[in-house]
């Protein structure tokens, strides 16, 4: 039923988009964005829309941006992007992992249109990918979580078992364990990026099992609301979510897409844009930003957290520095060794100490 | 893996909250079906209730006023359905489906400016003395007003259907509308009332979702709850108490699944998440096979249009 409704609403949106795009005013350069949820989620999609608005602001009348929200990660994504390309888009930003194959398919049909795909790994002559090293931010929040928990139980609401999410869990766990050797992680997978009801249920379950700090890798602010009600701590995901839990919100990992989007559009207009590139930036490049720290965090912990942030930004610290074993006890990194990008991008294992299995 | 980490009292308490929207909507539909009308628009009425309740709740700052608005919105939408099938004599199945699609669409439109906003809160009311009973108190007596309301509704509706003259008249209209008509009962009026009641209950169920359970507005947030409510009515054999138990089992599967994950049990999550929907499909198949009707307690005139013979 759900799929059906998604399909139905997507086709409805598709039709409405055909109408709106046909009456749009022609600008020199047209850039399209597709979002997996609504920009009003105050999370993942909101930040992409902030990036889009930065493009609007940077180029004024020279660039026209269009966006389509709630695009399912299915054949609907192909239809929406095809329509965007047909209505004259010069560059399209596809802002969710599941758009990977649709992007590749549409890119084949429109070799002159430039595609930018977020968090994926497939490229082509006119497809580049970009992703942020969110795991760097998770080192900072993991440290704070480890210091702030009193029950030594940290809850983690995870979306899909893809490398990006597994990487985040591992990074947060390693930092938390270092800050507090008694810490234990409880992970719940809910198999959606955005479903406030499910996210809230998962958070409530974790709290009922003793978690007093909740980390999330899903998009809505529902968990923050639940945490505030229950009197536990949580971290903003993708955007600052302190409005939803002034007491619960310790800090946020904020995604900074604006500089990247402005740069890529500039390259596209100047003709210097290149396909086949894979950007993977973190705190250093400003793609991952640590939000304001709540005053509930003791000054000493604040200082440590900032030291981790600055160390990562300067390149003197790496989230995955050996010795680290895999969950089954087999060695992964030797002492002093840091993880290579290839392993990080394809990460499909827990590090030693995390209980439970990654669902297949 | 350590099962003792699951607090079963809290687990039951959260499944009660998770199931409350289902209980409310299904009870409403039970009355509608007992009057001989099949309204497949529960999902649509729920989501209209959810969005209206949320908007009014945010604007007035009171979740209770939001709840009342949710009931009214659900009832209003169901009046449209009542008009189409009772006065225009349209096909009930098609009209109900249309109601669902219409409701989902209009709710998305109405709710668009309200995504990502916090709703006013409903405080929980612990019932004096009995809420302090260990385990049982946590499970059932430390909830918000709407949960108690849903439990009371089960009692009231059971009493209405089985012990009151008005309930008997409602059932007779559902069993055989021609006979009821010849006895002088106003079939159309009674069905109008039943449908409106069903709409209001579905609306409150939706409002509970957006104001208490999540509490936020998201497009399509009912996520099939209306269909599960429909299936529950069939499962229960049109009996209020069985319906309550059925709803708690449905809600329980979801909550149990999350709890098992958190303690690290290796289970097939996809299969468990699918279970309520599979059961729903089965129930909807059963409802459409007429020969089951006689022995499962379905009203004799369920889904049939009433044409007045003069």
C-alpha cells in the first residue's frame, strides 16, 4: 500500500512539475535538485535546500534553480530527472544514495547534462559524486556521548545498512569507548530515511532499555522531540535541531553543502566541470560542521570535543586510527595505521565491541 | 542478547500507545459496518484528522482542541462519503477508495506549511492508586486521556451493540435493511449517523498519531494504519473486545521487533515488518468472499446499497 501511495503521489508530483517547469522563465543556466523528503524536515533535505538557496544567491539572475521534493528512490527518480533534463536543466544534483542507478541511466540519455550524485560510488563522463566525511563529526559527538551518559548505554537509530551508516556507528563507537570504556551501544535499524513515527518508536524503545543518549542516522527531528520529553540527550542530524529539544540537544553534525554547490555550478558555467570525480570532504573543508555545544556539557568535555574537531580538521587526527579489530576479533588496523578511503567507502563490518549483526 | 534487558511493562505501555490510533479508527469502522456500510476510506479520514488536528493544535496551542478538530474533520469527510453512497447510491467500495485517495492528497496539501513544526503536548494522567500497582500500573494506567478514552469506547460500544435497543436497531439495519425499513426504521438516517461516528473516530485516531504518538506532521504519516484498522474489524468478527486484543497484537509486533533489535537478536526485520500488512491482505480477501460472512458475524447487508421499496 505504501509503495502504491508513494507511486501515486510521485506521479501526481510529476504531472505538477511538468506544468510548473513549462511556465518557468528561462535563465542562462538551469540547475535542478531532487530531494528524498521535504526541505521542511529540518534535517538532511533542509541542508541541501540551504545549498540550493546559496546557489540562487551567489549567481542571481544568471542561474535558475528548480527542485523536486519527496522523490522516491525508484523509477520515479528517473522520470523526474528526465523531465528536468528535458525542460532544460544544465546540471542536476541528486541528493540521496538510492538515486545512484537512476542517475547513471538518465546520464546516459543526456550526455550534455552534468550530474552530481550525493553519497554514491558510481560515476560516468557526466556524473560526479560527492559525499561528506560525516564519520568525522561522529567522532566528536561520540566522545561527547561517552562522557555524558550515566547509564553507559548509548542508543543509535540507524536507517539502512549501507557503508555510510555503518561507518558512522563505528566512528561514534570508537570515540565513545575511548571517552568511557564502560560504554555499550544499542542499534536499531528502521529501514527508512524519513518516517517520524518509526523514528520516534525506535527512540522510545532505546530509552526504555536504558539508553540516556541517543544518536541518530535518520533525517527527521522526531527523535529530538522524544528525547526532550523523556529527559535524555540527543544530537541534531544534518541540521541544528535545538528548537525541538533545547535541553536534549547537545550539539549537531551539520552538513555544509553550500560552498560545494556554488563551486560546482561555477565550474559548470565556466566549462571547467569534470565528470568522473569523487569528492569526499569533511570538517577541514567545511562540508561537516559541528554545531553549537549545549551548556549542559561540562567545560572540560567541550574543550576535548573541540580538540578532536580541530585535530581532524588539521589532519593530525583520524577517526579510524589503529589498533582496531573487527567485530569478530580479527585485526583490521595496526597501531598507528589509519583507514584507507576504499575500506571506508565500502565498510560492511562492525568494529570490535559492538554487539549484534548488521542486517543483510 | 539478554531478554531481561527488555522491560516488559514498558513494552506493553508503548504498544498500548502505538495501537491506540488503530483501536479508535477500527471501533468507528465497526459501527459503520454493523449498520451495513463498508467504508474503505478509513485511511483518508485518519490522515485528514491527523493534519487538521495538528494544524489546529499548533495554532491554538491546545492539543485537546486539536483532537476535537480532528474528530470534526474526519466526520466532515465521512459526510461526503455518506452523501455519495446513501443519497446518490454509488458503489461503496469505489467511493471508499476514492475517499482514501482524496484524503491523502488534500492532507498533503493542507499540511505542507506545517512540516517540521513541534506540536503542543498532551500530558499523561496517572490514575490515582491503581497507577501505582507494579507492572500493571505502568502498562495501563499511566497514559494520556485519549488512551483511556479508547478503552472506555470499547466498553461503551460493546454495551451499545449488545445491551441497548438503539444498538439492536443499528444491527437490524445492517442485517437486513429491507426488513428494518418495513418495520419503520429510518435506514438512511441511521446509516448517516453511523458513518459520521466512524469518521469522527477515524479522525481522532489520526489526530492521536500527529499530536501524541510522533508528535509531528509528515505527509502520508498514517502509513497504512487505516487499512490495518479495516482488517482488524474483520479479524475481530465484528466484536469490540476481540478488536482491542487484535489491535494490541498488531501494535505489539512493531514494538517487539524494535525491542528485539535493541538487545541484539538476529531476526529477519523485513519479515516482521511485513507481517501486519500480510495479515491485512488476508483479512481483506476474507471480507470479499461472501460465503464466509454468515459464520463470521458479518452484517448481512454489508456493502449493499439501500433502495427504498415503496
